[in-house]
C-alpha cells in the first residue's frame, strides 16, 4: 500500500494548510527549549497554545528544557553502591540506563511529551544540531518508550527560511545514530570517571566529610587555576626590554616580544645593512628584523594601504633559482647578488605589480658589510627601547 505523504502548503513564509491521510494523529515536534518551539510553531502555523505544547495545522510542538533525563545513580544499579566504600570500587554497571531528573516541573513536562508521543504518527527531533542536542532528545524519546518513526530537523539557524527549508528536507533519524553514540559515550565516560574517582579521592584524602569532586572537565580546569596561582605566588620581578615603533600615531610591538637583556634587543634593532636605491612613492619601512650578523635580514614597507616585504638570505642563495611568480594578488620576485665573494638571495613579496617588485629587488644593495666579529661589538645605534618590569 502506497504511503500517503503529508503535504505542506505555504503562503508568505507560513504554512497555512496541511493534508494528512490519518486525521486522528499528528506529527509531534520536540524542541530543546520553549523559545525554539515557539519559533517553529509560528512557521508551521501551530498557533493554539496548550499547557506544554503548541498545536495546529496537523502539528504539535513540544519541548524539553535542557536535560530531562540523566544516567542512573550508583544505587539505582545496586543498592549497596549507595554507601561510599573503597571495597565497592570501581563501580562498573553491566548496562547504563537513564531516568528522569528528580524535579516536579520536569516530570510534568515529560508526561505531556509522552502523551503526545503515544498519539503521534511521526516524531520530529528538533534538537540542537550537535552531539549534545542529539543526546538530550534521544534520551527523552527512549524514556517515553516511543518506537514509531522519527525524523530529524537539522538546521543551524532559526530564521524562517532555515526552518521552512529544514521541514521540506527532513532527515532520517538513523543518519545521526553515530552522533548519538558519541554523546552517549561521552556521558558514560563522565559517569565512570566522576563517580569512581570522586569516591576514591574523597575516601582517601577528604577530611571532615569533605567531598573531593573529580571530573573530566572540572579537574583539568582546576589544575590550570592552581598552576597560575602558584606562578603568581612565586613570581619575582625582573627588568625586560621591548622594541616599539611609532608609525602614523600607531605603536607597533616587535614580534619577538620581550628581551631579558639589553644586548639581545640591540642586535635585533640594529640598523639595516641593506639599503634600496629606489622605492615606490609613499612607501616607508614599517619593521626590520636582523636575523644574524652576516647580512641576513627582513624588512617590511608600507604606504598605509599596500604592504611588501624584502627578505635577504645567504643559505637559500645556492638552492633557489631566480624566479618571478604570482599567487592571486601576491607577487614574489627572487634575485641574487654577489657581494664580497658571498652570494645573497633577495626576495620581494607583496601585493604590488610584478614590475615594481622586480625594480625593488634590483635596487637592493648592501650599505655596510658584515662585521668580522660578534654582532654586539659593532652594532649601530638601536631603536628606542622600553624597559619595564613584567606583571605576573
């Protein structure tokens, strides 16, 4: 017998009529919270408000509010597990099961949901599109002993267009079984760790009936806080230096961060040993980094809008050929220069015309040769340094 598929009739973004073969049963949508249920009901035309659900146009839209169900407590599995005793650890149930949260409001809403499920032709899971949303609704459907057909509304926003499109393209619930299994495994893992480790540490190290709670998330978070507290407790103030550049009323910090001795910062801020005989109009040097004392360095230039960088390297000069290339709007030009019997690779990279990049590369020359000794012995005047004492 051919199944009579329900038809939705839309007008101005709202479902205004509904055709169903079985007039005595309705499609029940279960959302994760009342506000979502309200949005869905307005789109589906379910405008009659009842206690715990909306109804109309062949639909009933109900809701949960967070976790209506939770895993059994230890004594639900075995009565003697209620007593905190090292001899009962570890507690490993043969099979995990769920129950309703012990709250009168939860019990009332669940009774409403179960009553609607018992009379439904189809249940539509409208939970949040994610692992936790899938778990919350699956547990409720399971707790209600519903065994009929279940579809899945999978949407990432609550706009009227998204909701309409979602209902026109409902998914099979089985498509998200693995998502449910993942959420269930996470919940069971939390139970096994939390229940057993909390009892273990409390019985071993707790004093005066103090509970030492252990959890998958809370314990690492607490460890981070303790580590930071100890760092603050044992902090000792020490001077450091920062390199800053003032460009167009904006302060830029050197990417290498703080220096614990002034000599290191002076090497970094040494004046460039390279100069350019030509520069596009309006461009100025925004940053400069001296890699070592052999002339390897990098410079960045900008006119406030466009940016290009110049990299000068010794090691790459032998292995890389001279190239000109584009990647989208970014141009890279690599040339070579021989100075004092040493070959250097000069690379210009930026969102500038290729001809401009080639001209810049050709105009780069060494303004001062590398010193024969250590970089600190002949460093030019450093850029302005800021000395501070760090905070914890």
